C-alpha cells in the first residue's frame, strides 16, 4: 500500500542526487562558537575567515552584557507583530538611533535584511513600474524584485553606460507616473568591490529615478564612525532608500531601511514582512542600539583600524596575487571551477582554516571562489599563518615567481 506522501521522498532524493552529481549539493556545518575568530568543528579548532562579523562584535563583552540585562528587563519575546502589540520603546529607540546613524529622517527595522528587502521593494514598486538591478545584486534584492511584479531590467556589474541605456529606455516607454527604481549594493557581498555611487546618483537624478543602496557589507566598516559608503561619499541626502543589516558588522540580527519619514510611514502600512511577522524581541532591538553606539564610538574606530591593519598585512604578503582595490573586508580568491573550489576549501579546512567555497547559484557558474573575509578579531600572527597556508594550498595563488615548481606541475 502506498504511504501518504511517499512521492515526496523520491522526488527529494532524485533532486539531491542531481545536485550531488553537479558538485552543487550543500550541507549544514555545525560550528560551536569558541572565542573571537576561532570556531570548533568536530573537535578541531578552526580559524574563521568566512564570517561577516567584521568587527568581532558578536562576541563583544559590552554587547553580551547589554543583551543579558535587556532580557532580564524585557523578557525573551515580543508577543506579536509591531502593529498588534509587539511595538516596544526599544524598537523605537533603535530606529531613532539608526536614522541618526544613517543621516535620514526615519528608519524601520525588520527581523532580517532579507525581510527588509522583501517588505520594502514590493511596497514601493509594482506592476507597471521598472526595477533596474545590478547583475550581482544579493538574492534578497532579486527575490524582492520578482515579488513586486514590476518589470525587471538588469545591467552588467557596475556598468554605467548600460545602466544609462536602461534608464533612457525606461523613460521612453509609457507614462511619466511610472516609477523607476535602481537597486544596487555599496559593497558587493561576493566580490567585495564598491559600486560607483556618485555616478549612479547623478544618473538617477538625471532620469528622475529612485535609488536603493544595500549597505550590508559597508556599515560598521567604512565611512566616518562606520556609517557606510554612502556617508563616506556625503550622499545621505541623495539616496532615497538606504538599506542594511544589523547581522554583519553590527554583530546582532535584523535588517533596516532608512529613508524619509513619509516613506517609512508608508512601509509601516504596506511592508508585508513587517505587518505579518512577529516583532523581533525588544532585548535584541536594545542590543542593536547599543551596538550602533559602540560602532560610532572610539571603540569602533579602534576596531576599524585593527581590521584595516589586518587587511594591509594580508595585502603586504599577497598583494601581487590579490585585487588591491577592494575597500572593505571581503577579499575573494577566484578559483573558477566548482569542484576545484570545493577541493581547495577542504584542504584549507584540513589545515585549520575555515574559508568556504562559494558556488553557483550564489555566484555564476564557473565563477566559484573562496570568500575570504577579515575581521578585527583576527590577530597578526593568524593572518601570517593564513597566508602561508594559502600559498601552499591554493594553486591560483602559488602560481608565479615565488613558486616556480607549482607552475610546471600544472
Ligand atoms: C546578508 C545580506 C542581506 C541579508 O541580510 P540578513 O540580515 O542576513 O538577512 C541582504 N543584502 C546583502 C547584500 C547581504 O549580504
């Protein structure tokens, strides 16, 4: 007799086999947090060069204390969505802190950066409108664009001429009331490079479009007091929608959108990922406020300085083999082939370094890479050890003058 739902198991097994055969199967790895930049995996201590915790704040003593005290005061959950009865002074305080941090009138927080994109873009654009995305935009932005029902146009990564052609096209067809929204990131999550924001701002003003910039990997790391790349360029008043996450350099969890008050009020009415989802715990919101204050303080300046010292240390040893124009903490090592990337990542793991291979569909097919990220929590000798292992184990880096034998072995 056929068991109920037995078809689903065959289907799942077949799809998993196909992924396995293509070298694309993913599995969860359970890492016990150790301290700072170290993690524990199957009884081995690994140095973590893959986290987005760029300042090491997820393990900060100040923030641990702040969160513990906030849990004692506010409890562990919020009880309901923000619009029902889950809105707490800690949420309001966080949003005021964020707005001041980002130089906007107001801000709205969500349970994650992903939820921020999914709530924001469809609330502002829909059928008949046009979204213009950089080809390398994060999945959350792409999913949000699809969900909105707007027409989607994509320009090659950071390609200003193509962007201008799409803007011209968008303004030629249809009525003047149609909204055109450009979506990009300030620092790209898998490539680590920056968008040409001043030029994009000029273009969006010329063509009367709006601009959303996702600062997930810039906030905390770049700009005065860690305010991000938009602030570093003095563009706070010219970017309509500043998006970001509390989950990376800020070390906590959640996402935000900073904008004009009227935009935020509209999102409170229309962003479905805000309306139909339980508010994040007030203790978490409280901790995020404390994190933003810490990031803006002299402590934050010190951590950013340490991060940049670590990066200079890496580049001093590998500079002729790495891109040296990446402004933030993401330093990818391009491999290409998916299986080769997996093998190299496994060899590094064996040597005690956690640097995952990033593959399709996160990046394009044949563009697999090791996504190396640096943190203020790394120590100088850890960077030196990493470089030695990279030169030994990554054929793409060991090629060249310093290792002629490796070259002939290829
Ligand atoms: C990580 C990330 C997000 C999602 O943020 P979460 O808080 O992790 O959900 C959105 N955009 C970019 C560019 C990211 O890298």
